[in-house]
């Protein structure tokens, strides 16, 4: 008689009936072994090291009922030889948000804000980076000196020189960032009258009219000395002739110029 044909010959689902001459026995199926009470219990292959996971390659053994499986730690990928290779999450363009760079680390990654951006968040993945207004915190940053104005822009800042000044390049530590422009060195830099005078000042310049002209130094008009009476020609024996910036005395017929402008 084959007792194994009868239902429920063996007491549980993890044992199987093995028929023998005149009898039978219940053996544990693969992955189970009998305990001291003759009951089939799960074999923990991970604990007794009967598994074939690639420990040297970083693989982990996870026990399960009647068996086991091999898996990689979070942040690692299975290879054909059963080893685990770090998954470089930074290869994905969506790993970090805008204005942040991805730094791969074993089994994980970190997001860091690029220069000029910062965050108050403590998360290393879903990092939100916002522009730092360096101009609001001159005590934290090596910013502009007193000769320049700080102007914030996205991710950085710029030192703007005031009117009449320009950046000194290369910058020398301890010296002013902006230096005075000598507008008098070139007619393109000033608006003085062409024949007038230009005097450079700190951050600006002043203009003057040449002798014989009146004006503000930018617009100058010739003084007609002959009309306003400021000439010294002999009014009886000569005439005054105006010219640009001055005048000349011309003697009447029969007179020549002497020490008194006209002389017989």
C-alpha cells in the first residue's frame, strides 16, 4: 500500500511523503530542515552561509521562507556576476533641481547649490537653490569698496563705478577698485569747447572758455571788443576790427601804428 496516495499523509505543506516498502516517511522540501521536534523549519541560508550571494562584490543575502534571494544595497545595481556596482544617479538630468550640481557618492548622491546660490533646506536630494543677494551681506563676502556700488544679479554681483570713474584692472588688494577718469585726455570724453580749457577733477572735470570768449566752457561765443568798447584802439585816427578771440587796430589813411596804436 502506498500511503503517499492518501490525503494529508504528511502534516504540513513544507514536507513531502516518500513511500517505502511497508511504510513511508515525511521529508522536508528544499529550503527546510527538521528540528528537534521532527518539524520542518525554514533554513536561514543567509545565517548559515549556504547561499551563493556575491558578498565580496557587495551583494546582500535576504532570507525568505524556503529560500533566499540576493540583492544590492540601495543605490547599487546588480551585475551579471552577482556583484553590485554603484548607481551613478548624477547621470540623470533630473537628479537635482535648477542651480544645483549633483555629486555622486557610494550608494547615493548629494545636490549642492552652485556658487552664488544658497538654500535653507537640509535635504541633500530635493534641494531648492535661490539666488544669494551678496549686496545685502557685505560682511560675508569680499564685495565692492567705497568707490563702487554693489549691484546684485542672478548668481553673482557686479561692482559699478560711479560717473567719472572706471574699474582698475587688474585689481590690487588694498587699492581702490575704481579710479578717476581723466576726461581731459581725450576730446571724446569731455564736452568742453574745442579751443577752450579742460581741467580734470576727482570724478569729473571743468571747462573754461579761451581768452576773448564768453560762456560756460561748453558753449563759448566770441567777444566783440569793438562793439562793447573794451578795445584800446585810437578811436579818432583808426578803427577796431574784431576777429576770433581778439581784435586788431587799423590806422586811418596817413597814420601808422605806434605805441599809441595809431601815430602820424
